[in-house]
C-alpha cells in the first residue's frame, strides 16, 4: 500500500474544510462521526467564521495549523473546493476527500476535473472524488463521510469491506449487512475517480488482514491493472471479491455517464476480465450481499452435489428445481444411508435425495437430530439445504437449530437454511447458519459461493501491465495479402495463395495451386469483399480465372477503391468455419474473440471473449462455452473436430495483439476439420496504426 493511500484509510490526523456546527450538514457530519465512532487522531475543523466547531478548536485556514494533516475533507462547493484543494497541496496534505459535485459528472466538466487532479498530484496530493460521499474505516474510527446510513444502521467493525464509485452504493450494502448482524470495516465512495480510482483503493483495502469479504460497486473500470492487482492480493489472502458492475445495457451505460462521468466498458469484456481474475459478478444489490454469510464461515467447498432435507415435500421439489437450474445435482444418497434413514423416518418419508421428513416432525421433534448425523456420514454430498418452511408452536425449533449447527460443524461442508418465518429464521441465525426466505434464494447463494471458489481456482496467476499506448497516427487497413502474410509470420496456418496483378499471373497461379481456386479482389479500401461481388469461387479453367480478374478490377473501380491485384487461393475442404477476431479496448487493452464463423456471424452470433495473456486451456474452456460446442465434440457418430491447431492459432493471435500498433484483426473464416492439417485461415483483415508524423 502506498503511503498516500495508507493516509486515506488510516490517517493520523484529519482536517474538515467547511466544518459546520450543524451535524446534519455535509461539513458537520464528518465531525460528528469522528467523535462518535472513536477516531483517536487529531481532528481540525477549518472555518474562517468560528473559533470552535462542535466543541473542537477551529482555525480559519489549513496554513494556520502547526503541521499538515494526513487527510483533509473538502466540504465546500464549486470554486471554493478547487481553492481548498490547491491549499491542501500547498501545505502538504497527503489525501483530500473532495465532496463537491459539478465536475466530471456534468457536461464539459471532465477536462476541468482532470486538470485540477493533475495539478494536485504533481504536488504530491492524492484526491478522492470529487463527488465523493467520503471514506469510512470503522476499524480505526476514521469516518470521513456524510452518509446518513451510519446513523440509521449503527456501525460495528467486522470482516467485510465495501469500495464503491457511488456514494449510495457504498452504504446500501452496508445497511443490508448490518441488518443481518454482519460487521463492516470499510465503506468507501470514490465518486468521480479523478485521481484515486475505485480499483486502486480496492487494491489497498484488500491488504487489510481483518477482511474476509470485499464488495465492489463499479460504474466503470478505469484502470483494470489496479483491479487485477486487487484480485491478486485477495487471492493470496484467500479474500473473495464480489463486484456489482452496472451499465449492462445501453440505457444503464448512459445513466452511468451522467452519474459519475464513467466511460462505459463493453459489458462482455467486463465479464471476461472479472472471470479471468476470480471476481464474482453480482446481478443486483441483493445478489451482491446474498452469500455474505457463506463466505464468512470459512468453508472450503469440494464440489457441487447437493442434499436437500425438509419437512415439506413441496420444499424438496422446489429445492430440486432450483438446484437443477444452477447445475447442482441431487444425487441419491448411498444405499446404506437410505437404509439407516428408513429405520428412523416414517415409511412414507422420502430417503433418496431430497430427504422429506414429512409432517411427522411435528409429533417427533427428535427426527432432525437423529437423521442429520446419518446424512453427515454419506459420501454423496458436498453441500446441504435444510428447509423448514413451516414451524412454530408444537415444534422444538431451538433444538432443530442446534442440531443443524452441530451437523454443519461435523461435516465442515456448506449448509444453508430455508426458513421464511422470522422466528424460525432467527433461531437458526442465532446458531450462526445462513438463512434464506426461499428455496431459490438459498440455492442461488450456495451456487454463487461454490461457483465463485471454482472461478478463483482457475483465475489468472499474474497481474497484467497497463496496456501499452498505441501509436498516435491514423488507422489504416492492410489488404488481404498483407494481412495473411502478417498472420503467417505470427504462426497461423493460412490457405495457399498468391497475389496476382494481372490475368496472366492469375492463370499461372491456377496452374501452380491446382484447380479449383478462388479469385478475390484485393484492396486496402475494402474490408468486406463479398458485398461488392469481389469473390469468385470454384474456378477451374483459365478463361474463368481471367474473367474473374476483370470482374474484380471493374468492381473495385465502381466502388472507388484502389486495385491492388487479386488473391488466387486454393479451394480447401473442411467441416466447419470458425472465426478469430481481436481489437484493442481503450481500458482493457487487447481483446480476442473466438466463435462460430462464416457469412452469418452477425445474424447468428456465437462467440466468447479472451483477454491476453492466455494459454491453450483458457481457449479450450472458451470453446466449451460456445453453443456449437456439442457439434465440435462430435454428434450422431461424427468424429470430433481436431482443434489443437485452432487453439494454437488463437494463442498466436493473443501474442500478436501484444504489438500496440495492431488496432484490430478479423480472421473469418478459419476452416477446421477432423484433421489438424485442415485448419487454415481463408480470409483476414488487419487494421494497424502508424506513428504520428
């Protein structure tokens, strides 16, 4: 952690510029919190009109203090905030939390905000904000925030950290967790990320040894390398990260831009990046915190086979449906386990899986305690759901809860409880078990917990460097011959072909390559040749080749495109056309796309994204997620496709995109078959950027 960010998270002294006597004003709330929540460092109100604020000695200016504070809260608006930021830099403040709005989140304000932040950083001052609700570390009492939530839901230090670009989303998860009795140590809002970004702050928060779960709210990912660093720190510490990234839709992206000035990232690239680094992506606010108790239990899931146990047949069926939907099989319990259960349960009870105790639980409250140890010894289970949809008077609910807690301790495996009645839920929750109001919610949280651990296990081991800056010159298209040559040099197999300038050269290429051949117009002005009638296939005779050359020349002339010859290529056989594409994302750097190829790729898209660096295993895993994966594996007696050469070609493209001068490339189609020699790139388009003059 850098010294400046340590000052943000654990300052020794704090100044509040614009300090107010009124604790319900933005300049008064931080003073109230610093006093109420036990901050042990020095607190300095800055107010030119008062000698004392909330019982603390005030001074007119920062320069009136004997020494510069570590952290300054700027709680004044507009130009006064800019002046205060400059004063912070002048006196040597390490970090300023700028609460003022009206900068990068407004039209035309981004450049002004960037200039202001750059000026501060050049003088050694780090800036959180502007448009920040503030920082809150309940482990140290350094609560430099104006959120009302900390009054509504009193804090308790705990094992969860929250880092958010949004002020509201730094405290809404906090409130949900506190309502469930879970302590929260960090609740930070970075606002517009003009300097200190949500990703950089997350990397520092991840170093806190007291954390066991880190939650993030992101409207953009301005510096993925810092988020990758946070993920690497978290994996080394066995700290799961769950992120809610908004802006999945164009409407959401537009709202994010108006909210924090965030630049929307292509959503599928975000998915790929988070997956690559072992970060679970939540769907909504509830999903962000849904599995919190499971993460905090310290369980280590070994698989995803589920056993459901309930006193309701309906709950058993609903749990089975929910589990099937997320790929958690309910395998039958072992025969000897079922035999032992039948000696305990009524003859009409179900003992295979799910285990239906039936309403007999009402007359015999010992049934839970008797069957759970039997199930605990069964080897067919990796996780458990205990459903108690209805209980109360006549049921020994405290005994059920104690038995379930003992069962969880004995197995050491994840256990979730479905109990919609508040009193019943409280009994299980008091025993430290995760409780959910519905079967679906319980299963979904369990699935997230297990799938997240699987994700972490296959996460990228290294932190990528920040993307290399591309040349500043204009983009230009390489023609097909140049593109194929660039790919061949990188190790991709390309179709045998020749670039011909005349009909005579094309006829000679027919003789050399052997019939049939394809003839295609070649021009750096035309990325898609078939749209202009520039592709002629299956040619066998010299006259046909000569006519195709003339047609290509005329077609390019009608389109106003330069004629750079024709490609004469061998016609080759294969079973499937795939594609490899790549482009350079302004935030994430190189992005590689693989999938089903051919002429209908836009109409019937089926693709997956990979972010370099990656290896063959990542490519194979991406291929397995395609809708055409069963076809590639072989169906109805057909042999599987030989994909080693294709996988190697994808890896070669990943390495090729390390060259920042390559802006994008499109290899479509690349032919594959049952023989590795059938893997050939048939067409390619590469866009490069040249250095600026």
